[in-house]
C-alpha cells in the first residue's frame, strides 16, 4: 500500500523505500479503511453514530457534505506494525446557518494506534443540514465561485495571490520545487522551505472540458456552459490546475502556451488563471 500510495502521489522520498521504510504520514486514514470488501463486522460504524444520523435526519437535516479534516502525527508507522483504531463522536455544534442550509457540524475523531501506542489522530468534520431554498433569480444575477479552503499549509500561497504573485515552495535542504503547497518536501523529507515567484509562463500539459453540472460562475458567458480546466506545466517545472481563458473551450490543446493572469471572480475573490491566444 505504501508503494501504491507513493506511485499515485509521485512521492519519491527514500524514507518510504527499503528495509527501514516508514509510511507517509498522510496515509494515516488509509489504515482505518475496510478496502473493497469493507470491514468484517459490517459498516464499521457504531450504533451511536447511526442513532445520531437518524436524529439529524428526523430534524430535517437530510443532506450531508464533508467540510474539512485534520491530522496529527505522533510517531512513524512501519511495515509490520499492528494497527488498531477507535473512533468517537467528538462534538456536534449548535445549529448553524450556512449558504447550503441550516444544520449541524459533526466532528469525529479517530485515534490510530500502532502496537498499542498512539501514532496519530484524524479529525473529520461534516455538515448535516437542511438544504436552503434556492433563489434562482439571485443565482442568475450573481453566481459565486466556491471559496478556496485556506489553512496553515497553504496560507502563504493565497497571501501571494492577493499580491498578484504565484509562489512556489522550494525546499531549503535539496532545493526541490513543489506545488501544490505541502508541509514537507516529498523529495528529501525536509521540513524547511522558502518560496520562488513563478514567471507566469507555461504550457497546457493536459486538460478536460467540463460539461456537467452547469455552473454559471465558471463559464465566461454566465450560462454555465462548457469550460476548460487544464493542468498547466509552469516554466519552473511544477504543475498547477487552473482555468484556461482567452480561447473557446474546444480550442484548448496539449502543448498550448499560456501565461498567468489574476481573475477577479467577485469582490472578495481573486484567482490565478491562464490565458491562451487563438494563434497559440
């Protein structure tokens, strides 16, 4: 599983190979999952958890959306460790009103043990809510993009965007560049870093065209029609997912040169996007 994870993530750190290998810390949740066949005892959920969901459903909060997760790592995990875990309902918030609707934030905490010793914790938070009634006229007038999740690991990136700078992390131990922002280097495992500012030049490495669901905030015409989402390879060698603008969605091509712009999505949000030209 460590090898599969590293291949999927492109993580080549030597710490995850060989006889003294450790598991990537962010795999913490993987060890609590039941796999394709599920947990031997069934759902893996307790009666208390099912009872809580039934109570929230009964209160009209029938919709659910994941909001965030937080992990803390206390010791490295190694092949051969016997992993056990316990999950508790840590908290249920007072009733909250959000853009999605009115409901409750439910936080569960999973304590992961290795050979009986606490190895890490995983907190997972959902919003169980009653969907708000849609105001279709307001949605047509002012479609809004979803807000990015800003946390302690990527706050520096968004601070750079606010200054119209696209910042890339650079490991101060091995000088490897990395994007998206991460708390540690996936080449040497170093935890210290600084930043370099991207030139803004790049090429389309890969792309998809989003047809469904229609989302007016993402479409230049405001009708929610198809729009292009690209994996852009920057001149510095790292890649970023963003929108390609300046050409119709069906003219975006692999290898197309693009350059960075900052799009004012609404009065409270600016985003890095990449402009191509018809000739490109």
